[in-house]
């Protein structure tokens, strides 16, 4: 086998190795963060309480916040090192209880300031803050297992007509969105009359967590490795 060919094989194997090591490195960082998150007093006590007081722990475990080391106290305040309830959940340590209204926006804004200020200016955000039935952040994203909601399924709990809802940003509904939607409905009405149907836009799921990314990368690198080996065998045969 020539030097060129064995060089190529070594190169392919090295790429595969670096690829899989870096993917698992990423997984280990999130593993470390979630190990630290598991051992705070809020979690230790709440997981023993049962019912509605344990549900937040169950939902939060494994969530994107959990994976990123975002703990109970980062949203609720309090002292995660104190073991008694009075100390852990004391106002002196900034404990705010279950946040609603502006308090919920402030809690999320510590890390999602852009999203919060956009939503606060929107029609639904205002309707929430003014107590007029708009959805809270927790209503759409879940209070503890925060996810990107299914649109328009989620919207149907409050809206009868969800035409075009999959084509707008629900966090930025403004008067111009309403205008755009009504134009869209008029157009759809015309198309229905003339018999043509609009094509549905396909949606691609983007919620891969680091573990899945690690698995996919590992699978990918094994594939590349095998491919490299096959190329090696073919090249060697030709010699
Ligand atoms: C030693 C046990 C214990 C510890 C430690 C503890 N809690 Fe609690 N927590 C409770 C109990 C019991 C309740 C329900 C009674 C109450 O609300 O006073 C509760 C209630 C709550 C509530 C609901 C309050 C409301 O207004 O509905 C939140 C939020 C909460 N805890 C968050 C935390 C956070 C965050 C921490 C850590 C900084 C923490 N807890 C630490 C026992 C604990
Ligand atoms: C990302 C921010 C966030 C984190 C992290 C978080 N919470 Fe909450 N929690 C909320 C919000 C927002 C509410 C109010 C939800 C609502 O009323 O819809 C809430 C409500 C609660 C309640 C009141 C009962 C309920 O389910 O509404 C308890 C108890 C609670 N949280 C405990 C915890 C504990 C324990 C942890 C850590 C395991 C935790 N929370 C982590 C945001 C958070
Ligand atoms: C202490 C920081 C912090 C706080 C407070 C916080 N988050 Fe997050 N949040 C993060 C991080 C870190 C991520 C993951 C990295 C990213 O994509 O930004 C995240 C991701 C998210 C996502 C994306 C989920 C996905 O599947 O892509 C949503 C939705 C979310 N947070 C909602 C909230 C809501 C609602 C609140 C308030 C109740 C909140 N967060 C409070 C740090 C925080
Ligand atoms: C009416 C439902 C709804 C409400 C209310 C809502 N969101 Fe969202 N949010 C969504 C949807 C849908 C997406 C995904 C948007 C997209 O894919 O462009 C999203 C995306 C996000 C993301 C991820 C952004 C990204 O690019 O990954 C964060 C963080 C977030 N929202 C935080 C919040 C916070 C904080 C609040 C409250 C101030 C809030 N959301 C209120 C529906 C909502
Ligand atoms: C908890 C109930 C609730 C949920 C859930 C909800 N909305 Fe709304 N929405 C409202 C309220 C209340 C208004 C009226 C605000 C105003 O006009 O002042 C509104 C107004 C709107 C408007 C502008 C008026 C209209 O009907 O065209 C749009 C667009 C909209 N929402 C989209 C969405 C989308 C997209 C979702 C899902 C991701 C959603 N909403 C989920 C309560 C809700």
C-alpha cells in the first residue's frame, strides 16, 4: 500500500475519532452541570413532599434547563444551600414563590431578556399583564419542563380560528400580524372559491438534546470509520 493511501486512511480515522470525542465531551459537560443541579436542597426536599410540590422536580429533571444547570433558585430565588424550609425559602434570600404576571417576566428575563421584552410589547403579552386572558410564558412553554409548543394545537385552547398561526411568531403578535392574517384569510377564501389549495409547509423538529447529538455523532463517526476502512481495503486490493 502506498504512503498516500495509508495517509488517507489515517486521516479519515483521525477525523472520526476527533468527531466522536468532541461529541461525548459536550455530553459530559452537560452531565456535570446536571449532577450539580441534582444535589441542591430545593430538589432534595421537594422530591420527598409528594403531589404538586414534587411535580416541579419530576418535570424539571431532564429538561433543557436541567441540562444547562438552571436550578430552582434561579427562577424562584431562595438559598439552595440551606436545608431548612424557612431558610431555603426566605424572602431575605430573594424567594419570590410561584411567579405570576410581571414577576414571571422578570424571572425569565434574567436569561431571556430579548424574548421577554418582545413578548411584553405584543398583543397577547399585554393581555396577560393586564389580566385579560393572554397566555403566560409558562402556559405556552410549560412551567418546569420548558419546551417549544406545538403550533397551532396549543393555540386551540383559546382560539377557534387558527388559520395562518403556523406562519407567525406567537411571541410577537402585533396589529400588523393581525392585518397580515386577515389578508391571508381573504386570499384563502378566494382560493377556496377557485378550487386551488395552498401547500402545507413541512415542519422539521429541532429539539435534539446533547445526548441525542452525541449518539448521532457517535453513530456517524462509526459510519465514517467503516467507510474509511472499506476505502482502505479497496485501495489495497488494487495494489
Ligand atoms: C426542607 C424542605 C424544603 C426546602 C429545602 C425547600 N422547600 Fe419549597 N416548599 C416546601 C414546602 C413544605 C412547601 C409548601 C408549603 C409552603 O408553601 O409554605 C414549599 C413550597 C414551595 C413553593 C410554592 C410556593 C407558592 O407560593 O406556591 C415554591 C416555588 C418552592 N417551595 C420553591 C423552593 C425553592 C426554590 C427552594 C430552594 C431554594 C425550596 N423550595 C426549598 C419545602 C421545602
Ligand atoms: C425556568 C424557571 C423555573 C425553574 C428552573 C423552576 N421553576 Fe418552579 N415555577 C416556575 C414558574 C413560572 C411557576 C408558576 C407556574 C404557573 O403558575 O403556571 C412555578 C411554580 C412552582 C411551584 C408552585 C406549584 C406549581 O407547580 O405551579 C412550585 C412548588 C415550584 N415551582 C417548585 C420548583 C422547584 C422545586 C424547582 C426545582 C426543581 C423549580 N420550581 C424550578 C418557574 C421555574
Ligand atoms: C438562569 C438562566 C435562565 C432562566 C432564569 C430561564 N432560562 Fe430558559 N433557558 C436557559 C438556558 C441556558 C437555556 C438553553 C440554552 C438556550 O437555548 O438558550 C434555556 C432554554 C429555554 C427555552 C428553549 C427550549 C427549547 O426546547 O429550545 C425555553 C422555551 C425557555 N428557556 C423558557 C424559559 C422560561 C419560560 C423562563 C421563565 C419562567 C426561563 N426560561 C428562565 C436559561 C434560563
Ligand atoms: C403564545 C405562546 C407563547 C408564549 C406566551 C411565549 N412563548 Fe416563547 N415561544 C413560543 C414559540 C411557538 C416559540 C418558537 C418560536 C420559533 O420557533 O420561532 C418560542 C420560543 C421561545 C424561546 C426560544 C427562542 C429560540 O430562538 O430558541 C424562548 C427562550 C422563549 N420562547 C421564552 C419565552 C418567555 C420568557 C416567554 C414569556 C415572557 C414566552 N416565551 C412566551 C411560544 C410562546
Ligand atoms: C390562554 C389563552 C391563549 C392562548 C393559549 C393563545 N392565545 Fe392568542 N390571544 C389570546 C388573547 C386573550 C388575545 C387577545 C389580545 C388582544 O387582542 O388584545 C389573543 C390574540 C391573538 C392574536 C391576535 C388576534 C387574533 O385572534 O388574530 C393572534 C394572532 C394570536 N393570539 C395567536 C396565538 C397563537 C399563534 C397561539 C399559540 C401559539 C395563541 N395565540 C395562544 C389568548 C391566547
